[in-house]
């Protein structure tokens, strides 16, 4: 196998705990209107798939269903959501040091995310990770979500690398590991970020890590295998 020269990372729940950030924001919205069911706003509205995982229409529907909708209340809730969500974006332990080490070793690095480019940039800047990446592929750039191979093909072209020389790191077997494997890209399953899998296993992945700094061991193994 050729040596790895390029590493692509999923963003949310791989670089930082975005579920926690979003749950905290939902709790803040609920509290702002005298409710205590922020968990329901997250699980039954944002995660329902009706309006999109980050759509403010979830907030509108939540308020309407409780007879709390008012345009001023809605606009305030939207502001609370975005402010708290971004405030709570903090890298997992070991992410910054791992990315720094990989950068010093000369790897090209990119992000492949289903987030909008505006949101992705804000999160990476807030978490002080933006400077580690040579390219970012977002949903609005490719108009396809990561269960598709399209974002990965776009990323390969953007960073001018071949599948055999690339590595994908992500927490979703379905949206990160499977499409990458289909293209012949080697994969690392970040099981620490897979919060909705009962077993946190991915047999399709080439490697599994329990925390980000274990990626350096994976890189060491790959370097040895390519000699």
C-alpha cells in the first residue's frame, strides 16, 4: 500500500462533542420560555429529520406545539441557540496536540462535514482548529451528504490526492467509514464520538480509536507497513 499523505477528518463529534453543545443550547432555549424539556427539543425536533439537524424550523415547531410561538420569542430563541451552541464547542482532549503533531510530520489535512460552510468555519475557528486544515468540504459546496461518496471525491480532488494515499477519521460507520471504504480510502473509526450506537463497533473500519491521540499510533503502524 502507498504511504498516507493526506488525512480527512469528520468534524462534529469527531473533533468536538457537538451533541453536547447542541443539547446545552436546547436546554437554554427551553429555559428561556419557562420550560424544562430541552431534551425533547433536541431528541424529538432536531434529531427527527423533519426540518434538518440544524434548522431553526425545529425551534419554531417546538414553540408552536406548546402555544408559545411569537415572532420576538422565536427570534430570541434562535439567537440563544446559536450563541450557546457555538460557546460550547470545545475540542475533545488530545485533538489539538494530535493535529499539531500530524501537521509537524507534514501531513496534508482536511475536513469533510455535512455542516454548512459558515457553521463549519465558525466552529473550527471557535475551537482554534481552523489553522490545521488545508481544505474544508461542506454540504453547501457539494449538495450531497456523506452517506454519498460525492463529498469524499470532492475532497480528494481538492487536496490533490488519491484514495490509496488518504485516510478518513470519523465517528459514523454509515456516513464516514462506508463511503470512504467504497472508494478505497483507509479508515479510522472514532468510536468515542459515536454516541448513538449501542455497541460502538465498526467491523468495516481499518482501525478503531477510543480517543484522538490514539491516531498517532495508527499513523505509526501505517508508516511501518508502507516501508
